[in-house]
């Protein structure tokens, strides 16, 4: 028996729940999340950074669609739980586990190109912010939404430190979704 996530398991993505420790008005599955991340990543890649490499685009789509596929095996571990585990095992624990379960991008092979990685990571963060903003219920969910904004601000600043300025592309997506604008100055002040 292999440790890699299998085709049969991919078919279960619609059964794996996300946000199960946050009060929300509806539930979301890993499959729904993966689809939405893929659409946002494609928008960032093609329209916002203007990339036009068909092979890389296909890899981007497959990687975005399967970015959380290891969760089919171990579930969506909430951020506070991941932090707790990382404090006791080190930061590489989940990366190692994910690599063992999914050593390469299903149906595309290999690892992500440097241009694809930020598109998917930022799309993942944007999708989380969009979903919780639309479906939150209660004070704890409000705090989770603020944490999602802070996470997105951190990621945009991190990826903008390289050779691509991600503020404008991300803000175009945020504005299209009716979400708050991300300002550079926000990273200069404590969140």
C-alpha cells in the first residue's frame, strides 16, 4: 500500500469539511475551496500578472485544484491546532506529511514554478477571506475574519519583497469580490 493520496481518495474531497471550529452560516468542503482557489489563481495568473505560458498555466490549475488534497487523508486541521502541533514538532511537520502524501502535483507532475507558488498561496488566502466574510456568524468568526485579513496582508508583503509587486493584482481581485483593500502601510503597524 502506498502512502500517496489516491484517485479514490480525491473523489472524497466533497466530504471533507473546512471551518469546523468556527461558527458559520453554512459549511464548506475541501472540494468547494479547491475550486474557488483555482479560479482565483487563474485570474491572478492570466489577467493580473499577465502570464501566458500554457504549460505553466496547466500546472497552476492542477496545483491549485489539488493544493489541499492531503487533507482528504487527515482532514482540515484548524489553524490553532496546526500552531499547537508546530510548536511541539517544528515547522516542517505538515510540509513533510504533505510531501509524503502528495510528492508531486497530481496530473501535472513536479513542483510549482516560482511564478505559480505565489498565485496559489495568495488565492488560498483570498478565498479564505472571501468565504469567511460571506459566511461568518458571531464574535469568534469576526476574529477569524480579522486573522484572515492579517494573513493576506502578510503574504502580499512577503511575495512583494521579490520581483513582483502583488499589491495591485491582489487588490483587483479583492475589489471584484467586494472585500477590503490591502494597503502597504497596514504592514508597518501592528495588527
